[in-house]
């Protein structure tokens, strides 16, 4: 895949994922505000936990996608060099 | 709350003679649900490597036993509410065809057999992941979250996301970023899928006092979250392509399948009468997940 297209795919998908997660958190803030007080911390944990995991995975993805390819250099000597 | 399920097997046979014991035992494992779980277990095996047929059959058998055991224990734990809901009142315990104690023993036996099978004949990591999925479904989802939190489906959805990890570990003996993505895809697929059902089954869930999102948050917030979960899901399905886990065939499949799902969920979000579109999303999302995993295998084998 051309690098420009790959970069567009990466950042477009990351932006969509983050936008989705932010909108879920905004909606969670509205609905958790209406739940009884004692349950609020645990409901917040359920909302924030997946968001934290998502951010970690996106960082790992960015590292994996932008990692330079590993070049393998075969260093077997050619026959002429062996003879000399 | 009442506790049905103390009738004898003999009495049950008289009540509904057309069902045999064997049919009831199979129904305790919820085979229709397990078929999708097995697909999401086996497909990742062919993405991760080149598994032998023996390994695939062992993992399929172990996966069926573990998921079947979890489903049987779930029916035991939910025996007090299953008779309230129309879609569950014909299950073996609420209909009086089986004793509750028999059902839990059957479930634990299946899970124990699955753990031994996977640990002894595949590898310990595979067995540990399958058992973790069992415990998560039984204790975290069924026992704790299902009746206490409207986010029961969100967090409990992790239980259904274990199968790809099981399949991946069976072939590679470890987990990596691609396996984590397969887990997340099912995790984020679960809320829109089950909330589509919950929107149409609010009376049932209300009667059983299960705090599903549409009942607690309201329909508008639920439909909003369905939409954003689907946006997030489709974005996640694309990302493995960016680090080389999948190629063009998978990318095109993910975008087309995801586009159709997004269109369906959007119809649920904007429709005043959401019943039909919600049923459509419930059905299509099953097909979506199955075809997405098939596309992964096709792409990996090309």
C-alpha cells in the first residue's frame, strides 16, 4: 500500500475511533449523572476503563504502523573473497 | 423472587413429551450462539498460522464445551427470571423439565472437561484464556453486572471477546497486537448488537428487572451510543491493515460490511418507529461479524 494512503488510513481511523470514544464518554456523563450517587464511581469506571485500553492500543498501533522495516543483510562471503 | 426449576425430569417429560433429554442437554449449551463463538475462535487460527486439522478440531471441541458449560451455568443463575421473559420461559429449568442442581452440575462438568482437554492436548495458555472467558461470563456478567448496571452489555461483552484469543493462542502459544484487535472488534461490536435487541424487548427486560440501557438511560441515549460504538467498531476493523496484519481484500470487506452496518444503525438512530430497523441491525450484525472473520481468513490465505 502506498505510504500516503497508509498514513491517511491510520490517522483517519484513529480520528474516527477517538471521536467515537469521546462521544460515548459525553453520553456516559449525561446518563451517569442521573444514576444514584453510590453507583456513580463504578459506572464511571465502566465508562473510562475501555477508553484507557483504547488509547493504549492506538499508541501501540501507531508504533507498529510507523516502525521502519527491518532490513536483513546476508553477510555470507562470496567465493572469491574466501579464496583470497 | 420465585425459584422455578425444581420439577423432576419425569414430570417434565409429561409436560412436554416431544423434547428428549438429549435435546434439552443440547439446548442448555445454546448451540446457535456457540456457532458464532466457534467461528470467531477458528477463523483467527488460520490468520495466526497454519494449524493442523487435529488442533482445529480439539480447539473447536474445547471451545464448545467451555461455552456450553458457561451457558448452562448462566441458565442456572438466571432461573428466577427466565420464566418471566417470553424468549426464555421455555428453557429446561423454567419449564420444569430439569432440576436446577442437575443443570449447574452439567455446566461445571463441561467447563472442567474443556479445561483439561485444552490444557493437556493444546496448551496451557489456550486453556487459561478459555477458562477466563468462562469465569468472566458467569461471575462478572451474569452474577454481577447483568442485574446491577446498564453497562452490563458493555463490560460483559468482554466475555464474548475471548474466543479469538483462544484460537490465536492455540496456534502461536502467545498473544500479540493483532489478537488484541480481534478481541476489541468483538468487544465494541457487542453493545450495538445487543442494544438493538434490548430496544425491542424492553417490556421483557423490565418485567425481569434487568437494567438494560434503553430502560435506564432512555431510547435516545441508547441509540446515540449504538451509533458511536459502531463508528468506533468500523474504525477499529480498519486499523490492523495499517501495521500489515491484513491486506486489501480484508480492507475492502471491512469497509463495505462496516458501511452497511453504519447505515443500518443510523436508521435506528433517526427513525421514530425503530422496531424494524433495530431487528434488522440485530440480524445483520451477526452476519457482519461472521463475514468479517471469514474475510480475515481469505485475506490471510491469499
